[in-house]
């Protein structure tokens, strides 16, 4: 069971606004599969969105796996097989097309469905001229599944200790410090002596490095996260397990599911592994770039984006 931001440029949307909303997404492609859009043949890439009327062909010595968002089922096209995309699944199928049941729970399927139909699976967030983000956990802007998250931040040279403050996250002057803790290492488990966080609320945290003379220097001025509903905790655990143990198609589906729920902490290493395994798929390299930047790894983000561009990735105009 797998339970499944912000992109300024979408890599898999067609610019023609009159086209219907996407109903499916490519999660695996082997060989040289193709898609047909209004009679125009294009290569298939992982994370490509598909709309009713599009054609998909596995091609010779190839295969492709499509997940349909209406109910989450997968269709695997073997060598030479083809389908015409419809909302409920592939129509006019030719050759060997294997239909597999959904592996998504209903809450995650809904989030996944909304993301795909909204065309929000694109990449292109990362820009090399933006100030680099610090490598922290929770990632800034993420949803967390647990009400007792742990914290991690970059070490500061010469720091004798660190002081972390958790704030209420209010966007006004009403924001207040909920608790503060000191640690000698650049990490802190959620304190045992404080109540779990309230689900559905946003929080902000900041960290200062304390030098040998007791002078405190801010190193994390403010990083935000949202505590997700209790149902996210088992779903996140199942998704993370699938991302580690599943086949490549299942791992990519897990990544999209985690992203749909806003659970970003696992996505940098996951998309990086998927991109490296796929090798020549620019969609995965740009996703790896996006989440490397989010996770505070700007050099990796620049390297991944350069790889995507060398493979032909270009952002669509907004």
C-alpha cells in the first residue's frame, strides 16, 4: 500500500489551454516510447502528463507504465503495445497491456489526483541566482507527518552550543516563543517534556550559535513547517518504505505521492537516486535539482539542472 511548491514553470503541460485536464502520468519508460498529441509524435519521459485523446506507444524494444488518476490503477505497455488515453484508462489498446490495481490509499489518491489534474507536477523552481537555502530539517515550507519532529541545521565554526527556539508561526506580531532548548550539537530531538505540536498548525523555528564568550549569532533566522493530520504518519511511513524497497516505477510513484502531500524532507535523495538510475531523463534531473535546492544543497542543484539542460530540458513560459 502506498499512500501518496511550488513550481514556477511546468515541464509537462501543453500550452494549449483548451486541452482537457491531465488524467494520467508516466511513471516508467524503457527504450524509446512515444506519445501522440494532436497527431504530433513526441518522446515519452517520466512525469509526463497525459490528457484524454493522447496516444501512448511502447515502441520496439521498449515499455512504458502509466498511472491513471481516476482510480490510481497502472497500465504497463509491453513492447509494441499502444493505447489512447481516456479518463478511466487506456482505450483502443493494441498489443500486450497489463492493468494493475491501485496501490494508493484513498486519502493519498485524492491528493495525487488533485496534483496531476492541476498540472502541478512540473519542475523548474531552482534558480542559480537565488540565495542558497540552509540545509535544515524539517525543510523550509514542508509538511511534517509527526507532531514531534526532530530538527537539524548546519554546524557553525567555533560554536560552543546552539539555542533553538520554536515559535507559534503566526504571521503577525502575535507570534510567540513556545519553547527554547540548548544543545552542543547541530541537531535536536523533540523534547520529551513538552506537549506534541497541534496538527494543522504552522510553526517557525530559529537557531543561534553561541560562542565561547556567550555571544549568540543567528544561523537559522526562521524556517517554517506545517504539522499534517494524524493520518499522514502511517501513510508517510508506508511511502518512505516503498521509496526504499519498491521497483523504479513504485519509487517514482512514492515520490510524487510524498510531494502531493507536501512531505518534502525525503525528496532530495529520492529524486537524486531516481535521476541517476534513469540516466537520460531530464524530467527527473530537474526534479532532483528542485529538491536539492530546497534541501540546502545548491552545488548539487546546479549540477542536476545543468544535466537536465544538457538532456534538452527547457522551462515552458509561464
